[in-house]
C-alpha cells in the first residue's frame, strides 16, 4: 500500500518504521512545516492515510481525506464529541473511517476483558471500582481516550455506575477516573475493584509506542479496500 502519514512526530516515525517492515510505501509525511503538501492531488496518490495529530486538527484532516476519497485511520483522541457529525460526513461522502481511542491490539483485547470483568462483578456490592491512567507529560487530553473507552465499557456492564468523573467522588453512582502525567510513560491503565477483604485488578502497560503503531498499520491494511465507519473491534473480532 501507499500510505500517507498525517502527523509525522514520534508516533508518525514509529508508524513509518512498522509500515516499511510490512512492505508498504510511505508516500506522504505531513508535519506542521509542510502542510501545503497535504493537497488533494497528493492525497489521491495514496491508498490509505494514518492520522495522529492534535484534537483541534483531527477533524479538518479527516475531511481532507474524505474529499480525496482516501480511507483514513484516526488515532488522535480528544475530538469524539463531534464523532456523530464526522460519521454522517463519512456516509454522505461515501468515505472510509476507522477511529480508535487506542490502536494497540493489546489494549483492544483489554477493552473486552474490562467489559467481561464488569459483568462478573456487577452483583458484588462489597467492591468499589475505579480506573487509573498514567501517561507522559506531553499527552494533551486527560483522561486519555483509552480511559474514557474503558469507563464507557465498564458503565455499560455495571449497572450501579451511571457516569464517570475525572477525580475521586463521594457519589457511589459515579465511576472515578484518575489521571497522572509522568515523564516517559507511554501509557498504563488499571481497573481496580477494592473491598475490605481483597482487591481485584486488571492492568495494561505499554512498554513503548510500537504497539500503537503496529495496530494503526494493521488497521490501515484492513480498511483500505472498504467503505464505511470502523473501529479496532472490526479489525480484531470480525
């Protein structure tokens, strides 16, 4: 495949390495210093785009890909409040979009484990549950998109929680999501159920960016021949 990487920072460079290892060609690498290269003509030379930029730039970049009829994998988070609008735009333009709060295959398996554990724990009234996430200090959104996906998956399967907040709460109906920002931490997410008797915990720790990059390239391979809106669940489980 011929790939456009929109956002050629640390993640973009990691994506390039994985793409080349898997036999693809990186035709276009977009940074803030060469935005003029993200033209309709250049995008149309590619088979798929992978977008890792900023929340305030993601939708504009997605729309440019739709205009070029270029399938796009979006790993940027922090813009999902406009997701329905983007889905409608994808449908009206006969486009292709895969959006992910996290492209890592391991994290997406962790999402399913989180849902299953919530189902098992929902009748255990002695336990209190919370989510904790740790990321590097350059991460712009808090909580992380991954933590929000975990929170939403837990709430769907744990009736005593109706919402989440990004702090500790005295309201038992609220799921606490605690965020920490520490230097050089790619991403750690913990789901913890605590009682006076014991604790049950599941944890995902990213050792580096390779898992995110590999998942993004695999997602790009998956959507390149398709039309519509997809998630990493489609890539892994369909």
